[in-house]
């Protein structure tokens, strides 16, 4: 997968897995990573699916309707890529924190839904519930921050509440930061992510 890796202060320290939104690239969330933890390692990945020339992490059938078969396949692909990257670059595979926005938050959520110990923690900006009606792995010890907009037309308030509930039901430590905005990733969300990250001693 096309990506950027930047070694931080320590390979044994946290590695931020950056996952962009639809139409983004591996460069989009680098400023956000710098706000959250400028000392962390960075693995920023470009989605390998193209929708009318826009990079995404998995296919969709319509806006807000995921191609579940492709989602499962692409989640497996990303999971294997993380294992391979940890071997290649030498970072601690057990200390990966996903930071995703929109489509990137959804694939990060899908990692949590499908693989135990895939992530140490996750910051999900404007995510949806990746799949419904499936059994999740034990997420005890996994810390998750969801940032959501009460007026988000793509990711409704209920969608965020549903995701919070299902993650908590499976043992995750979940917090939600609400904004009265739409689907955009705001500066105050970035600051909330930074505060949460440091308060949780990630």
C-alpha cells in the first residue's frame, strides 16, 4: 500500500496510523499527527480503492452504504500491511494508534470490529458503524475517541451513538467529543484529540 513512514522519538513508542477521508492522500493528516503527538512514529497510508479517481479504503454501493464484502477484504489487507510494516520498519506492532477521518475512520473502526489487538487505541473523526449484526472481538483495554458533528449529514448523531454503544459493549474505553458542525474535521476536534491522547496516557 502506498504510504509514508516517519520514525519518531522511539520505535518502541507509539506509532500513529493515519487514514485519510475520501479523495485524500497520505499527506492529509500529517498536520493532525503533529498536533496529537509530534514525537510519535507515523505510518500514513493511502487507500488502494479508487472511486472516480478519489482514493478510498474500501468500495461503497452508494453514499453511506458500504460494500461489505470489499470492506472485509480491505480490512484484512490493511491488517496484514500493519504486520508487514512493523517488521520492515521495526516499530512496536502492539503500540499502533489509528487516527482516521471519515472513510479512514471507518476502516479503522473495521479493524477494531474484525481483529483482536489490531490497534492499541483509535481516534475516529466522523465515523460510521462499519458493520452491524456481527460478533466483535474482546476490546478490553482499547481506548477510542469518537469526534462527531451534531449536524453531520453523512454521519448522523445516532450513528455515532450506535458505534459508541457497540464498542463499549465489547469492552472498549470510549469517549465522544461533540461539535455542532457538519462533516468537516475542525481545529477544535484536533485539540480534543490531543487532550484525550495525553489524558489517557497513550
